[in-house]
C-alpha cells in the first residue's frame, strides 16, 4: 500500500487561490526550463472552478522530447523544490512525475510529457468537460469524497477508485468535444 504523505486523504472545498498558485508555479517553471517548455496546462481538480479537491495544484508540462527531458529537466525541478518520483513510471508510462511540498501534504504535482502522448489529450478533455458540466463535476466530487473517506491514507486505492468515473467521463467528454467540432464546422 502506498501511503498518502501526511496522513489521511483530505478533499478540501474549492480554493479560488488555486489558479493563482498555478500561474505562479507556471512562471517559475518557464523561467527554469526556458524554451524547452512548449506549454503548461493547469489540470486536475484544482483546475475546475468550484470542484473540491486534494489541495494539490497539478501542472501538465509539455516538452518536445521525453528522453531529452530526462537529461535536462530533473535537476531544474529539484532546484525548484520538487522531488522526482521515477517509480511512478510504471503507473504513468510516457511521463516524468514530480511532487513538491513537505513530505506530505504536497502542494504541487508536475506531469511532464510530450503533448502528443494520448494522456495529454485525455487529461485536458476531462478537465474541460468538468468545467462545462457542473453536474459531472458534482458527481466527481461525490466520488472523491467517498473514496477519501474509505481509503483513509491509501493513495493508490483513492487513485484507482476514481478510474471508472474518469474513463466513463473522458469518453463522454470526447463525444462532447466532437459534437462541438461538428457544430463549429456546420456554422
């Protein structure tokens, strides 16, 4: 069992400061990595206004080459206060994962990958769907709260417990995005 950093998993009410914390960290990362960064997106629950979340700002950092990122990015992220978690490669293939904060609770997670990776699109379409569909965001909040209560400090159980909801909602999100595209082409 992988334990959550500082005890029990807590899903907090939405904090309107999360977007500003994202912007601050985004600027720090851009400054540290320069033009090697293609794009940085705010993802995860802290990126959805009104959605309760673990108070961890998730950043999706796009780079042109994951292999080159392994050589160029680990040291700058460590200098920014992040810890590289290489053992997450089995859970998150095709990306480098970093976490920042005391040994729990963490304050930031960085998911560094090539924007062509399929998980890049999946994470953003899921976020955008929750932003546009408050009923889906409320349902997700209920799932997360129930999992936090039942998982206690087992972060793997919490993560995997969300899988079915995330997969089903991502499928709906892709259909929603496709229908928006058809509407735009028709106009």
